[in-house]
């Protein structure tokens, strides 16, 4: 079980191993999510040990701290003030931004909630009353409609790549459906509806949802699928993935990221510093601003748990603001001319 995580479970205290098993086995968290919890807890407990033992948290000795023997007594001895100090260290020394610090606090809070509420091994959660770091308010980055069209045209016109139909289908799904990259690489052939009107994806927390396909998605998949199935004849029929790598295995997140970065550069959009996730932002923004999709419908399309998560896409565009300024009844009042 430890091999599926970025951190080996054998490096962790027994209580943390039990917590990981609970998050994975009972709450059905993905290996990636559990790995993030383990990394956060390893850093946190190393910091506590370091500060108590006089070890410099910025030294090489810090990363060599062995936390395997930390027990319930140690967990119960941690105070709220030490958690505050850890969050301060995360920001000032490790240069974590608000999102990373907030995630670390959530991890610590969940771990102690597990010990207090689920297993009843402790009575006090030292992180329970700590407020989450306030987010820096910023609008999501996204491609404009014209930039999206340019990106798709760039892929179509690529004469040097053998994977253009696959790559075009992938980017088309991103820009039209707003799916996460982890959802896209997880799609199996059997997840596509027989008449190709919809497909099933597995989102965060292993929650499935149906995504309906428009004409652009269907045509892109219709172009790609014969190539995908031709590949199947010469290789193991056990591979269920819709999108394959050059080795005819399920395509990886890193391969998708590399492909998107390549075409963003070719389209002259590399300087925008956009990530694959920004294609999801693009789909959501275009659907809301130019497609008139209701925010509650958009929430279901994107697979958000809370409506306030979706509302980041309801930001007002520059063109909306420019149009509003022209509608001001004073917009046509001019200064007196020199001849008056």
C-alpha cells in the first residue's frame, strides 16, 4: 500500500499510517490526495521535533529527522501556538502562499479530528479554532475566445506530430467540457456513451458525473477513435484508456501537460504562463460569459461541491465594463470647443 503514495507509509508514525488508511479506505480519497496529507504531516512533525530539539528548520538536518517513533503522547503534547509557528515558518521560510498554508492547516485539523472524533484517542484538537489563512483575491486566468480558436487551429495545422487527432481531441474536451486533467486521463473507452452524446468521468473523491458532449467534442472523438482502435489491434487488449501515450499505455498527466505547453508556445501564447488547468478556467468562463450558462448548471458541469467555488467564474469581463461605461448617460458630454 505504501508504494502508491509519494511518501512511503513506513516513514510515518503508526497513527499517521492509520489516518492514511482511514482517508483512503473509508473516505475514498485518491492516492494523490492522501500523498498530499502525508507530505504535509511529515513536514509538520519534523518542524515540531526540530524546534523542540534545537535543530535549524532550514538546515539539511531537518530533512533527515526520523518521525517514525512519534506516538500518541507526542501528538497530544502539541499546542496551538506551535501550529501557528509552523504556519509562519511555512510562509516565511518555505515560501508557501496562502493556498499551501491553508491546505497544511486543513491537513493538521483533519488529522486531529480523526484522533479526537473518530478514534477517541485524544480529547483536544489543537488546530480546531485556528482560522484559515485569508486568500489573495485574484481572477482566474483563461484564454479568450480568439486565443482558444488560435490554439485549436495551431494543433490542426501541425504537420510534424503523429498524434494530432489525439491532441486535438484532448484540448477540445478541455475547452468545451471544463474537465480536470486527472479526469481526462482517467477516461476509459467504456465511459463513452454508445451514441457519443455523453461520457462519464471520475472527479475528486472518486465521485462520478456525466459530461454531455457537443458537436465539436463528438467530431474530435470521431476523428480520433479509429486511430485509437487501430492501435489496439497490435497491442494488449487490456488497455482500457481512451487516450494513449506513445507507448500505447494510458496517457499520463505529465504527458498531457507537456503537450498543452508545446501547443501554447506554438500558438504564441507561451508568455501567458498558462497551465493545463487554465483550459478548465477557459471553458467555464466562456460558457458563463458568452454562452449564458446559469452558474448553477456550471457548478454541475465542473463537478464543484459548493456554489461559491463556481462563482469565481462570474467575474465581469473587461468588455462588459467597457460597454457599461458607454451606457452612462453622461458618456456623450463633451468639453466646450475652442470656437464656442
